[in-house]
C-alpha cells in the first residue's frame, strides 16, 4: 500500500493543491506531504478582517478558495488576491508587523502554513526562497510607486506630442508655408528634405524676417528658415526641453531621434506642465555676468529643492533638476572665464565626474571635475587652462560647491591633461588595480561632457568601456572594493547604526545605502560596455541587453529610488530647520512605513552583493 493511500483524505487534498501552487511545486513529493500535514485550515466569511495592520502573523497564508483585498494604512486598495496566492510573508521575512489590512471579499478558505515550516522550506529549496525574495522585493516597488505624485515636468516629451509633425519642403514658397501653418493651426513649420529635418520657420520668423524685412512671399521658405535648428529626443523630460529653450532662447524645439522626426514641442506645451521648476533659475544663470551674481542665484537651490519635494518629486527627478542647475552654472563660469582669458589655444572638454556626471546631485554635493585637452596642447597652453580651471573651480566654490577634499578638480595638474595622457592613466588603473587606482576609478569612470569639444569626451568614454569590458581582474578587484560598503542590516534584520561621534545611532544613507547600488550599477555597466552613466539608466540598459535579469534590475531601481528618496526628504527637513544637510538619518525619525521598506531595500542590495561576490569570487581577492 502506498504512503498516499494511508494518508487522510484532507491531507491528500491539501497535498494536491500544494503540488499545483508555486513555489511548492519546487518540493519533492515527500516535502509536499510533510508540508500538508502541518497546515491548519480556517474559514472566513465575506467581510472578515483576517490580518490587520500591526498584527504579527505566525504563519504564511495561502488562499485555497475565495478572495481578499489588501489596503494600506491610508485605506487605499493595494491588491486583490485569489486562489493559489499568498499573504503574510513580509512579516515572516522581516519580523515587522503587518503593514496591510487583509479583508475577505468572498467566503474564503485559508491554509495556515506555520512559520517554522515556511523557514524550513526556504532553507531546503533555493527556488522556494527566491520566489518569496522576489515577492518581498515587489513590496519596495509598491512603496516607491504608492508614494509617487504626478510631477508634470518629469513627463517624457513623447507623451506631450499630440499630433504628427507638420512639414513642408524647403523649396515651398513663403506664402504656401504660411498658409499651411494657418490651415494646420500651428505656430511653426518643420522643413524636411527626404524626411530629414533641415530647417524651421515660426510665426515670429514670418514677422521679423519676411514682413519687416520686405521679403517677397513668393521666395522659397529656405531663404528665411532657421537652418539645422536645435533638437531634442522624445525620451527627454519636459524640464530638459525647457532648459534647452532657455539656454538657446527659442520657443520651438523639434523632437527627433534615430527613428526620425516625431513632432514639435513649444513653450506653450511646456507652460501647461509647470510646477515650481528649476527652469527659471537656469534662465537667471544665463543672464549673469559675474561670479557674484551666479552665487546669488545658486543660493536659491535649497528653496527650489524644497519646492520639488513638496510637489512630490522623486529623488531621481530632483537629482536631475539640481544637476541641471549645476551644469548651467559650470557652463556659464567657463564662458565668463573665456571672456576674461580670451579664446582657448586648443580644443578642450570640461568633464563632470561622480554624482554630477550621473545626474544624481543632492543638497550636499562638492565638486568633482577634470579637463581633457587635445593632443596638440603644449606646456604654454596648459598655463591658460590652469587659469580657466582656477576661475571655474573658485566660482563653483563661491556658488556653494565646496572644493573636493581629495582635490579631484581640473586645477590639479594630473586631472588636466591631453587625451593620450588620460588614456595612459586609465590604462594603468585598469591593468594594475591597486587600492588608489580602484578608488579613482569609482570617480573618474562616471564621467560626462559639460563644455567644449565633445569628441574628446566620447573618445575617452569609448576607451574606458573597451578596456574594462575585457578585464575580469579589474572588474573583480572593483567588485571586492565595492563590497566593503554593505547595507546596514545585522542579525535578525535589525539596523546596524553608526557607533561614534555626532552620527551615533544613525544610518549613513549615502555610504551604506545609495553608494552600494551605484557601485553595482557601475561594475555591471563597465563589464558589459554600457555607456549610460546615470544609475537607473544603467540598470535599464543592462536589462534591455540581457546582461542583467530584468527582475533584479527592477528591484535595484526601486531600492535605489526608495533609499534616495528617504535621504532627500531628510536633507530637505534639515534645510527647513536651517541645518546643514547631511546623509545621516536616525531610524527613530522615520515612520514605521519607511523603516520597514528601508529594510526591504537593504535586503535586496545584500542579495545582489552576494551574487556579485559569487560571480567574481571576491573572497579570493586579498
């Protein structure tokens, strides 16, 4: 007689149900029968609260039949669950009280899986454990996206394009172009040659270049059009379009990418999207004619940041906007330096490094920058660029961006050199990854062009990606260094707090929160030839290429957003109180919601660090 035939019928029925319910499908027959014998069954009529916020469940709940709804502490519906679905596992994984109220919406039969059985199944089956680790990670996603508000200035431009492009040939007469604009009710016309954008004509051009200038309306529109107008990509954000318009003093911006012409975005389109934005601040930057005036404008950045957070901006959005202001300040300072020193003696490129390069600046950022010179630069030329770098770095310091304590600035001789010398420096770091080389790599390999000849920047970026993707020794050494910064979670998933000084009993959300995720993104990007510099864009490109599991990339994106948002809110609170912003957050100052989800985020990072360690065998690296 088989063991199945000796089991009570109710155990057989439970075992059959488990055998068709992931992840119990990963267990063998004996494991499923053992689990079935340990399960209790309860019946809950429709409308019953089977788990309340603040409860400490001692079992995993599996819905045998019926359905439930989950609501958060604001009584917002979070999810509906039905047959074969689980709830209660977040508390079993973290030890935190339940953060959702679970109410039956039908007569429901529930299986109660004891915590001891749940823990044993996780320890005996990696697949079983991964299933709930993934489900648990999705709570971080919920935490980020439940808290999001609409921030119109972060809308991608493709979502603002309400019609197909209105186009004409440059050979079209001015009269016919004006008639097309009237008939189509548009304020501008895109002029194309074989579907390629070659020019633009606007209402203002018709007034100023045709009527006021006495030009014949029978002339071809090409005689008065703006040739090769500034353009922007469809995935750029609304505020980036506004910054471009402000910088170039235009009111119409064609939206173009490799796939062709998508349409036109105008200032009218963007005004409809305005919330307290940095665009006007950037506009003021371009009007400044002295360092003193720039410093006055920069003092408005904390207020701008407060307004963005109040409007519900995520940390990524806020970082991009703050960085946009920093970029504008840097560009204007370079222009003022050139006005004072004269035209540069040779081509150059000003590079942003670190958080500015990644578009991830906060209220507490110093300056990291460098200069790349053309290979024909002489020692006499370098004297000019030293003066330029001194002017810009002093100006940034006056604007509140403190000098880099490690002197990673263009004023330092070794960070102001021709392209061939930069390549030699980078090659040495990659081929001989000693501790200082690895430390420099974490700063300099996050680089972005700010001003000058961008071909110098592209050449250097391509060199780095080509060398790093082929060097597993360098990547393994970089991984080992990155793993020194671990999320602050100890035994029983409790926070590990700072132990000394003014930061005692706090969490360092930069060094032990944001930095480990930035490091994970950088190592994977360098190892797979991904050109993106922004942390979230790196994860997206890695997933798109199949170089990183899509679920893992999504988990890390959400973990980054949540940790960085808690850090940003902490800094804005300090600004409101007149305190210099920092990265040290006391868990006692956080809500239960934030504490729970920080632990969720840290656990995701720990899991991905373990995977990185295994891939590169970092335990064998001294």
